[in-house]
C-alpha cells in the first residue's frame, strides 16, 4: 500500500527577503529565476522549474536574449556544473565532494532552488543526526493516543521530496553515523521508503532526486559504505584555480553579504581582498606565489569561505570603527584567527611566514606592521 504525503503549507513570502538576514536562494534571486523561466524554451524534466541548460546558466551566469543579466553563483569549471545538473535529471543522486570551503553547500542550495524552486527540504548532517531525520518521525502525543496512524507520522524532508517530486538536500553526509547514512540506500536504489508500522510505503514520483555534500578532510567523518557510494554520481568541487578567480569569488560574496548587513561598500577594498587571498593560497599550497620559497602549512583549511569571513569582518570594522576604507589593520586580526588554530604549532608557522615573506614583500609594510601588532 502506498501512502501519500500532503505538501506542507508555506506562508506567503511577500517582502520577506527584505527582512530576513539570509534569504533562501529562491527568494534572493527570484527575479533571475523568473526571467530564466520566461525565456526558457528548452525541454524540462518532469516537475523541473527550468531546463538543465537554464539551471546551468543560473549557476554560472550569462546574459539572456532580452538583456537580463544572470549573476554567477559559482565560479569554476563549466563542465562540473553541467555534469551535476545532468545527474539530477537522471535517477542517480548527486554527491558534491570537496575540502571545506569549496562552495558545496552554496551550489547544492542553488541547484535545488533552480530545479525545484525550493531549497528548504534540508537534512543537516551531524554526529547526532537520527534515522528519523532521513526517514520519518512520529507525533508522540497522537501516537500514544491513537497508535500508529498516518496522522501521527511526521515526514522528513526526504520523504516530502519523494512524495512531491522535489529535490532534497543532505548536508555533511559524512558527519552522519554510518548506520543512519545507510538508511538512504533503499531510498536511492528502490526509490521507495517503507513504513512498516503502517504496512505502507512512500514511492518517489518523477522529479525526485537528492543532493548530498561531504568532505573527508575534517576530523570526525564517517566514510560512506561502498553500497551507498554506488548510489551517487560524485562531482568533486576544486579550490579556485587562480588568485584572480578566488579574488572574484570573495569580492562577489563580500558585496552580497555586506549589502544584506547594510555595510557600506569599501573603496579600493579589492587590494586588501587580494592580500588576504594571497596569504591564504600561499600557506595552503606551502609555497609562495612566485614559487621561490617553500612554506609550512598550518593546520587550518584556509578556504575561500574563511577568506570571505575575514574580509566581511574587516569591512564591518572599517565601517563601524574606522573611516569606511578597508585597510590592513581591519583584516589582520581575522587572518590571525584563521591561520592560528593550533596555538603552539600554527603560531610558529605564522611568525615564520611574517618574517620570511610578508616583511620582505614590496608594498606590504602596512600589512606586516598590522599583523605584528595583533600577533604580539
């Protein structure tokens, strides 16, 4: 017996994106999604809001025939995005894999927004994520009063996505305990979610798929079983290839975040952004950008996401406690906090980098002094 799952009512969102701190992708970029849908004359898979071509355009950016500019949401290899989108149009689930800070969550959110118009069917993976978060739970008041029934069942985001033909998201899949991870196997292989307590099941309708994100670099991860890994097509998101690409990513995101926080635009802020990105890339790669000096790498990931955080915090300092111009002193403390995660080993690495590289670099004297001041 198959059980239906009623869609969860959603309150109107008129004006909501102006008030919430971080609107969902489908709200923040509603205008772009509507423009794409209006001009998208290519075939769309069942229940997709856009064609695969339009989804890729939404993520990578472009200009539509009527002149509408679609801003890039992801700066990276086009082929990776095309493979990810194509995977969602098949019966294979998508696994976005990469080191922390490679925009896995960002890409998964925008993919779900463009495909299904709803990025909120989300399971956040942690060490304490229970099986109910992926399968279903129970309203215990109703369960105790009337026993197992459809009214007592609480559908998970994955169950809702199956019943409504939507895209579900599972963040940090490798954080979830292995036995809970494996509850996805039947869902992904048979496209069915049994409910043995009721003698029923939920069968996925056309349009359903799942995007998971994972990394295997952080501590506390749980390797995926071979059975589960086979149910995914894996797309590895790399770190930005060049300084210019990473500066562009950081600049775009800082601008978006700054506007949402009502922070003024920082004049000539790109110069400090470039310095932050250069420091992170050199320490991450264990080599100066000119290839002449080998460096020790600290324990932190020094990801693009952390660079965005450092610059955003520096912008707030400049706006509230400075003259509004982003300077070396505004980003120095943030860089120190990102680099020195292990107070003993990382501090030595940072001091060596300051003295051997930053101190000798032309045009970086102000940055050197600012970093020395906060490191003292």
